[in-house]
């Protein structure tokens, strides 16, 4: 269990994130066409998992914009935007903002991803959705970087995450 804050108030996640050097847990998340996606769908690519509560917040929206910008210059990397938002809402936001270099994935069918990655918020007003975190995987799905943002209202360390991609 990790302790983070939401506007200074302490809340907790369900566990710990995968450690650097670990094989990333596989997942089943929902894509914009309602198909299931897993790590194998992105085989052979570096992956940045931008995990956040909802794209309907300024910080989450900004992180999507920043990672979209980086993805446009790196074809060997896939940027996965992961939240509890419905796939339709995520797609509408990205379409309205012309963000077409990221892949939106939803927890709509299951919270297993959030549990397996140790980012499921267990208490407080946001219980049941994800904390803000970034996980970078190499092309073999090994964790090379991870960050659980200590304050949900703050942005992740973009520079460190991008650097970890190599």
C-alpha cells in the first residue's frame, strides 16, 4: 500500500507498483472500438503507460497533450493513456484536441489493471479509480521507470519518463 495525497489529504493505493527490472503484469483494457487490448498488442515497442484518474481534469489532459507531442517524434514507442474514463469520452477529448499519437485505454470492464499495477485508490473521494502514475516499459515489457505521483493534483516528471524511453 502506498500513501499519496489529494489536495493535501492523505489517501492510499491498494499496493505497490511493479519494481524497475520486473516484467510488467499483462493487462486487459478496453480500446476506443471496445476491443480488448493487452501488452502483446504492442509487442516489440517501448511503452509509456500514463495512468491517471480522468481525462476530464486539467492535469490529466495536459499529460495526454505532452506525451502525444513526444509520440509524434518516436515511432518505436507507444503512449498508452489509461484511466477509468469510458473509451468514447477519451476518444472525444483526443479528437477535439487533435491528439492522434496516443492510444487511449479504459478500465471500464475491470479494475484488475489498477490492482496489478498498485495504483487503485482504496479510500477517499476517488476510491475505485487510479492514482496518477507513469510506467515505462522496454520492448520486452521490462519496467525501466516508474513514478507514483505523490500528489494527484500535480503533474508527473515528464523529463524523467521521456529520458527512460531512451
